């Protein structure tokens, strides 16, 4: 059941968070659904730029778990292309301290800088070649693969009765709004979306069946699974006991609010996103309340040409491939 719930969440998020002198987006489309379709189409093309975001997660029972307060993440970064980016992060895991880390990617290497590691392991940097990263992920890490996934989702919608709108509801009103992105005024179209879960399980089952039967989709999303594994997965999702267990878990999720506000430029690129989620989860007689808020901005679009990988003394770097036993 855990695998099915995980796939459900991945599919919902894949459908939901797809990340001048021209007409506004509102002038180029007639309906919120048409705008969302344009956003999803644009998401299949990697664009260079800079970004920053902050997210905060608060849950009931943090004190009982020994945590001092809400968990939070602040990040800034740059993207030159699908394989060249950098991210600086400040993570507060709720233990009264902030952990700094930086991530760098290029065509050949992933490099992570975490000063705290030096205190415990003697190394401040972790490194892994991109071939091993792709092996761990089960697919190549690039924009072409992301575009292929979007093609699979679109084909799934075209050939079945299911679509993105089984898990989201769009506000009928499109609003032109000037917002500040990295301190500068930007003309945008605001699209408000709410997430729903009542048809999520049906959507997941239909999607898994579609991928298993479609040769192209299977080659992209299930390439590392044998036919026996695929058959076992399909048998599991159709098992009455498994379905009853998942349905009970979904019924225990009470979404008070799960709203995402997109601010879209004239090229249908979301330059700002605000997230506000408030829900209760009940299971085995216990209840957990969760509040998640966040904001994300994307700017200097098309203006980042190169990401510089730091020059590091090899003595300060631990090879993650050796550390994790991946050969």
C-alpha cells in the first residue's frame, strides 16, 4: 500500500506542479483550463534563470518528537540548462539550528557542500558522477526526459477518461496582476488552483494500467521493472484488501485548504507560486494536523548562461558512489 500511496502523491504532484511587449497570458487564452494546459506545455521546455523560495511545515506533535518548532527551507539558485544548476539552501529541521548546504550540477558531476559534514566525517563535500545519479534515479536526469514524461501524461489524458482535472479544481476567474518578482514589478496572470483527492485512487490505477500497456510510456516510467514486477504491481492495486486500505487512508485525509496560486507571464511560465495547505490526517485512532506554506519565484529568465562548479581540494571531497556502495 505504501508504494501505491507514494505513486498517488507523485502523480498528483506531477499533474499539479508542472515548475515583454507581448499580450498577457489572460489575453491569449479564454479559460482557466486553457491557461493550465499552456503552463503544462511550457513546462516541458527547460528555461534558464534564477529562483528563490521558502517553505514552512508545521505539524501537531512536534514537541513530542523532540522538535523545537516548525521545519523550514529557504533556497536560492540558478539554472543554465537541464544539467547545469546550483542551489543554496538553509534547512531548519525543527531542532533549534539551521543547516546550510549547497548543491551544484553539471554535465558530469553532482557536488554537495555541507559544512556540518566536516565536523562529523572530516569531509565538507560529497560528490557523485552524473552517470551514477542517473542510475539511482532510474532514468537520465535531463529536460528531454522531463518532456517525455509530459508527453506520457498528455497521451494518458487523450486516450482515457481521466485528466489533471480529476485532482485539481481551477478558479473560474483569471486576474491580471502586477507582482514583485525579486524586487521588480512583473505583469502576470493569476491562476488559482485547489487540490482534491476524491478521485485520486481511480486516477492512479488508470495511470498505472496505461503505462503498463503502452510500450513508449513503459519504456520511460517502468524501464527498470521486469514484467513480473509490473504484473505484481497491477495485481496489488486490484486486490480488494489493498483498495479498501487505501480508500480508508484517503478518507482519513481531511483537506481544509490546499491552494496553489500561479502567477504566469506572457510566455506561460509561472514566475511566482504561493502554496497554502492545511489538513488533518486520521489513522488508527490518532490525528495529525499539517500546515504547509511556501512561496517560489523564477526570474532573470533566459539570462543565465553558465554555472561555475567550485574548485575543491580532492582531500575535502567524499565520493558518494564509494560511500553508498554503488559501482
